[in-house]
C-alpha cells in the first residue's frame, strides 16, 4: 500500500469511492467535493494498492496560523480494501499534514452509529468530546472527536 497527495487526475476515481462509501443524504455532492479537494485550505491524501485507488482522506485547516484546529472532512476506504490498515495509514497522513501546519488539534465528526470508524479513531488517540444531535440528516447524531497535537506553553 502506498499513500501520496491528491492530483486533479484523481477526481473521478475519488468520487467513485465516495459513491460506494456513502449514500445520500450523507454523500458529498460532486461539485462540493470538487471544491473541497481543490481548496487551498485542504490537503487530500490518496491510498493505492497495486496502482488502484483504495481510499482517500481530506483534512482542512492546514493553512491557518499556529494553534489552529485542523479537521478531518472525510476518510474513506473501499469495502474490499478494509481491515488492512489503509484507514490507519490515511489517518497518519492527515495527522502529519496537520502537524506540519502547526495545528494544535485535529478534530472530526463521526456518525454515532459508525462503530468501526469510532474504534479506528479511538485506537489512534482521538477522544470523544461531545455529541451533536441532528448533525446528519435525517436527525442522526454525530460524536465529536479530537486529538491534541501540541500544547502551547504560556508566556
Ligand atoms: C472507517 C474506515 C475508513 C476504516 O478503514 P480501514 O482501512 O478498514 O481501517 P484499518 O484497517 O486501519 O482499521 C480498521 C479495522 O481494521 C483493523 N486492522 C488494521 N490493520 C489490520 C490488519 N493488518 N489485519 C486485520 N485487521 C486490521 C483495525 O484494528 C480495525 O479493526 P476494528 O474495526 O475491528 O476495530 C472504513 O471502514 C470506511 O471507509 N468506512 C466507510 C466510510 C466511513 O464511515 N468513514 C468514516 C467517516 S467519519
């Protein structure tokens, strides 16, 4: 498995993964996804196995000033590639992007019923800091997870 930054040629394959991993209304709209991955404030990482795209992750808040909060917009692995550590590798990539940008924290929302993703985040040191009712339509709650990347010493 290899991980690398996104290039514009990846978009169609990336969006096909989105269509497999999420059904409406949880799926990102194609135009919105295009804007996300081409925004200067995000970093997108691609995971490949034998030259085939297996998953991707998008993190935002990586161009802000020191102490900012970075945020994982999505993390997706095709079903046939799951449980092999690809999600973990993508998580390490987005964490590295956040650390390089000197983000103080890395946060995310996850569907409160998404037990597999929750286990993955907790295994990587993310802690649940709250719950937001009706975050996902129709009326589905999200858990708010955060990992502290560095603390700012006073003075
Ligand atoms: C959540 C998701 C990204 C995890 O991807 P993944 O590639 O399966 O992640 P990993 O393989 O790193 O870890 C997941 C599981 O595999 C296990 N695992 C990791 N490496 C492994 C290996 N070599 N052999 C066996 N199991 C392994 C992990 O312990 C974990 O097990 P668990 O879920 O039973 O606790 C994937 O399930 C997914 O795309 N889901 C749909 C989209 C989604 O919900 N994304 C989250 C949005 S917040």
